[in-house]
C-alpha cells in the first residue's frame, strides 16, 4: 500500500502562526504534523509514502528528510499549488495504480486512527466521525445501507448516518484507477481550481466505499490559529493510552 500525503498548500490563514513555513510543518507537542503522519503510517506497516509538496517544498524536504527507518519516502512537486488541491493529487497520479491511502497533511490524530484505516477489512474506506455536529463548514460523509454515497460540505437530509470526514481515504487498486481517470477528466476540462474532494462524489457513484467510525477519538484539522491551541491543550493530551479506534 502507498500513502499519498497532500502537503503542497500555502495555509494562508496560518501564515503568521507558522512563521511563513508550510502548514504541514506546524509543530504540535514538539513534532510536525507531517512527521506525525509519516510516523503513524510506519507504525501501521505502510512503508511506501509519497509527499506532494508545493509551497516551501525545499523546507519540507529539509525538515522531513528521508523519513523513518524502513520507510520509502519520496516527494512529488506540484508547481501549481496555488490552484486547487485536485492538482496535488493529480501530481501523484502514478501512485493511483495500486492500493492507496489519500491523506490531508493538516490533520492531527493518534496513530491508532491511521491504523484503523490501514487495517480496516473494507478495501475502500473513509474514517467517519459521527459525533461531530455540523456547522456548515465540515466535509460530511452521507451514508445509506452502510455505503458512503456522497460527501457534502455541511451535510444533507435523508441519510441514515452523517459524519465528518477526517480527510483520509483508503482505496483498492481498482478504485484508485477509477479515481485517477476521474481526476484526469476534470484536469483536462480545465477544472484546476477545485478541491480533490469535489471529485469524490463521482467516485462514490461508481465504487462501493464503506467507512470506519472514529466517534469521540481525539483528532482535529488545523486551519486557524485557534486550532493550534485546541490541538495542544485538548486533542494531544488525549493520545496517551490509545491503542485502537
């Protein structure tokens, strides 16, 4: 299995808090977000990691280096990182030929959550937090009969379950190929200003994707300076002792 970590963004809302460094290099508890994710992947047995870089690419390379022992870490450049995140995933399209994880780099979560996704019996799977109350900003997964049918910011009525997407997706080789083709169609059509999640509804219409619930587990996406405080004071202290989701 290969993990693709999307770490090319500027993170303008955190520019001052990050000292002008890429958001993925924010330190929480003395470790960078990106370093934590790569370490969690290694703990879960994922040895092949692709990091898509853009803003501050040289700084990311210099900080992360070759990754933990036993991990084959390589970097892919997205020179158009100021456009939509679809271009970051498209830059790593060669990895969309086998089993893959697609991961946002701005998520703080315990290694147990990464392991939950990696070792899920479902070949195609999201991490879903059903304990979240939507404010209208969250990317909500919409479920019926055990299958994720859509992903919509803010959610929608008429589904048996809704929950926030953690920002991680596991796909089989067959599903990854479908996603690669969908991305290619969108990029060829000039849809380069969109997020990669905006392609997921088309994937979900063609592929049976399930979920693992992580309700109540400590995790957060880092978008604003207040998220850093929340991560350090509330989320990180709850990591201790977690062994499974």
